C-alpha cells in the first residue's frame, strides 16, 4: 500500500502542476485530460474502495479537486419550477389530451 500512496502523491503533484499551467493559459488541465483519455480516472475511482483509509481519502481528494464538475451545462441541468423539475426543450403537448 506504500507504493500506491507514493504513486497517488506523484499523480497529485502532476495534476497540481497542470492546474497552475491551465490557470496561466486559460485552458483545461492537460494532465487531467490525458488521465481521463487513458482511463486513469477509472483506476483512481477504484482506489476509493481500498481497505486503507489514507489511500481512499487521497483518491477521493484527487477526484474531487481535479475531476469534479466545474460548472453545470445550462442546457442539460433541470430547471426548478415551484414543486417540479422540467428539462429544456420545446415540447408541445396536445391540449385535448391523448386518444388511445
């Protein structure tokens, strides 16, 4: 488990560097993108079920900080209206009801 902890620490350092680089360029974290492309995020998520709580916590923190959703897509997010949620789109419903 010590090897996994060292690997996660190294990965976090790389992602931290990518985060500062992305702030300077205004883009996304290039290292986070690469990790997602090679299914590394799946491996990190798998470590959240590790028996060692330190490994679980480190994996959780990495996912939260570097792979969490940054902002909602306004076209996909439901809109709360009184006591219901509705999704965007121009759906027309028949005024008379449905005939079966």
